[in-house]
């Protein structure tokens, strides 16, 4: 094995190391970018959650003002949603769950009319 052969192998290893280093740098930049996006998304979700909480409180206050039991409607909706999630694997159950939503909507409309 001559010096030329050794030099070629060393150059080849050096080229591979540089390529791997560039890949690591690219991955590092991608990770940093993803972390920033996750932070932005987290802030957005927190803001939306806060707005949703405010809107829920407002809607409950309006419902109370109109003589509607908003908490009862929310409880019924949660029950319907839980039942639908439990039956979500069965396509026929999904169709039945849609019918339950219509019944809840009719009950809410009746309560509003009162």
C-alpha cells in the first residue's frame, strides 16, 4: 500500500466527514426551526384556549339571561360526544350519533323558545 492510496483514503474519509458535518448542521437548523414553530403553535393554542374560555363564559351568561340552563346543555352535549366517541369504530353508530345531535339541537331550540 503506497502513500497515494493512503492519501486517497484519508481524503475520502475527510470528504465523508465534511458531508456528515453539513448534514448535522442542517438537522440542527431544522430542529431549531421546529422548536420555534412549536413555541409559536403553543402560544397560539394558549391564546385560542383563553378566547374559547371567555366565549364560553359569555355564552353561559347570555343563556342564563335568556332563562336557558347552559350547563345542562353542555352536559348533554358532552354525554352525546362521549357516546359517539365510544361508538366511533362502528359506521352505523356514527349515523346514530348524528341523529342524537339533531335531538340535542331540537332540545336546545325548545329551551330557547321557552
